C-alpha cells in the first residue's frame, strides 16, 4: 500500500498541475470559439476547473499532504495542440476535438485516482475525486452535443447556400 500511496500522491501532483494549466488555457479557447454557445461552454468550464483545483487541494489535505504541483507533460502537450489549432484558425470543430482530448485525459486521471483513494481507504478523497470525475464526464457529453449541433448547423448553412446558388441559376436562365 505504501507504493500505491506514493504513486497516488505523484499522480495527484500531476493532475493538480494539469488543472492549473487548463485554467490558463480555457480563456484562450473561449476567445477563439466562433459560436457563442461554445464560448459560454468554455467559460463555464473555466469556473468549474477553478473549483477542481480547489477540490484537489482538499484531496491533498485529506491525504495529509501539502498541495504541490508536478509538471504535467501530458496536459502541456494537449494544450500545445489546442494552441496550434487556434493559431491556424481551424475553427470550432477542431476546438471541440482538442477540448474532448483534454476531457478524456482528465477522466482517465480522475478515474484512477478515485479507485486508488478507495483502495487506500480514504473515503473523503474518493468522494471529492468522484465528484470531479462526474463533472468531467458531463463536460465531455456537452462537447459531444456541441460537435453534433455544430455539424447540423454547418450542414444547414451549406444546404441554404446551395439552394441560393440553384435559385440564382434558375432566375438567370429565364
């Protein structure tokens, strides 16, 4: 159990850094979003992520540890990918994909830490981690809905443009 506890603390430090990196990245993603609903979603997730940081600090306390970060290279890479998409102006579909990659990373990390907290017999830490895990899953579902909604909007716009072109072509042939 001692090895598991050490691994748990190291991964907790990693996740703590990941969430703090995300707090800095989400405003950029919100600013880059083309659709208001997506922008608001990123802004809401920023508030939620700030609470995740606070909750992780409580997990550290529950484990009898001081809150400390260990550089999360995984999140750093995911955020760099997102920043590349923003610089290249790839649009909302690409932003949603980048955000879902981040959510899946967080879901994996929170899921492991939740399970380990239970194995270590720390119910308080487990409950805090599970609360965040469920929020991350809900955010992932919202991103899937946003992606599907975006596809429907873009298809409708494309169909309308095609109809205008066809209608314009018919008028000219008269």
